C-alpha cells in the first residue's frame, strides 16, 4: 500500500502502522506489487502526478488492479476518526483563525493554560473546539476589537467562572505537562548536578558507595522514558538507596518519578527526606512548592518557591510558578516581579508567550 500527498487526519507513521495491522505492507512508491493507493486530503500537485498517474496507468492495463482510496475512506476502513467527520461536529483551529484573528495562537495557548478553553480533538493537521469554547474565544476577540487588554478580558472570565480571580494553570494535569522538575542527569565526567545546582561527585570511596553510584547512573538513563523505563529507573534508585541511604540525588530523582505519576504523598515524603540530609537541596524546595501548589496550599507553596529562589535565583521556572501561585492568591503586584524575572531569564522559554501577556 502506498500514500500520496499529505495526510491530515493521522500522521504518516500512524497510517503505516494501520496498514500493518490490516495485514498489508506500506511502500514509499507505486510499483507493480501495489494493491492500494491512499490519496491524502492535502495532497501536493506534483506528488499526485507522480503516484496517481502510475496507478492510473497500471489500472488502464488491468482494471481494478490498484484500489484508489481517499484519506477519509482509508480512515473509515481502519475505524479511525477523520477531519471531515470532526469538522461536522466541532470548529477547527483554521476556522477560528479566520473568524477571530485577534485571538492569535499565543493568546489561544494562554487560554489553554488558564483552563478557559480545551481542545475537544486533535488530528495530524488541525485542532478542534466545542461551541462553548468558540463562545469564549468570540467574546474575547470582540473585547480586543473594542480596545480592552487581553489580560483584563481573561481575568474577568476567570473571576466569573470561579467566583473569584483564580488562574487555574493546573486545571487538568492529564492534559498538560506536570510542573517541571530539575532532572539530575548523568555527566560525561561522572558528576551529577547537586541540589544547589552545582556539580557534585558521586561517592566512590568504598565498594558500596561505588555500587550505589552505578545504580544511580542506571536510573538516570531511564527516568525520562516511557512507563516501563520509569519503572526500571525506580528500581535502580531504590537499589542505590539500599546501598547508600544518604545519596540525595537518588532520593530526589525517585521522588520526581512519584510526582510525575501523581503519587504526591510518596513524593513529598522523599523530598522531605532529602532536605533532612541536605537543607539546601534546591530541587526538594522547588518540587515541594509544586506539590503544595497542586494541592491548593498556596501559602505553603509560596514559602517553598521563595526558598528555592534563595538557593538559585536564576532558575526561571521557579519564578514562573511563584508568579502563578501569587496570581491565584489575588496578589498580581507581587506576581509581576516574578513574571518579569522569567522574561529576563528565559526570553525564549517554554512559557515566554504566556508570561509576556501577564507581565505587561
């Protein structure tokens, strides 16, 4: 089976996987062995002429030899959703760009992050929204046309939704990335980042410490992988700690795995254990701030974030999450200092577009 043109409903890799599940073999070109050709909805003219023409020539000599399907027909054959079907039920991002140009992509991402809108479906080529979300986007676009600031429009809707000003940056942990943690990565010099952000040597002064260091490095190879890799990392860190219970980097990385899996009680206990061994462990302070923020304990979160910034004032994400927390506490003047610090420290950072909107 071959494909021509750009697929819009699924990626080329997903399409090839579907072909294999259906018992076929994906090919890059139309040959004498080809039995089916799928035409992408966003096909390029030159691609069409190259592959469709050959398929048509082969069919001319032997009618029906190659079955030519549209992308929608192929997706329905595999039981997959199509852009055509989604367009009948939802509003696409492309439509919203045309209808409400003032709510450009950076502002739309801000609305996602605040929890005011949430995509109903995503495909390879587009994102789809419900009518309720379109209503929010239209209202904000209209207010921007009238000269109102984006920040003021967002604040009003958040206040109306919650009965108070509450920037819900973690409304759906399942849909968004969890708050970033500082990963302790393997260094080529066999050093790791210490809690204070400076290189610290793994202890190798006795056989047990050397084995603990080896298990730590094994864990560090896997702790940002898939679920199976994270389980391997968890086991490796625990083995390291059985040999050296004072190995703070292993404690922190093990806590990070628990945190990423929403096991907040276990993560909190491990971060506090790390602080008992090293009161200046930056990662523990920062991640305890994340935990208290996620649990809605904003006063405690502010304290932990401030402690983290005392240890590492150049860590941009700590400024970001402190600003988010202060906004939730209706302290925008205090938050502004940290919005601005993030912009200064990470002008091209992950949250740069959002921070720009709230720091002006």
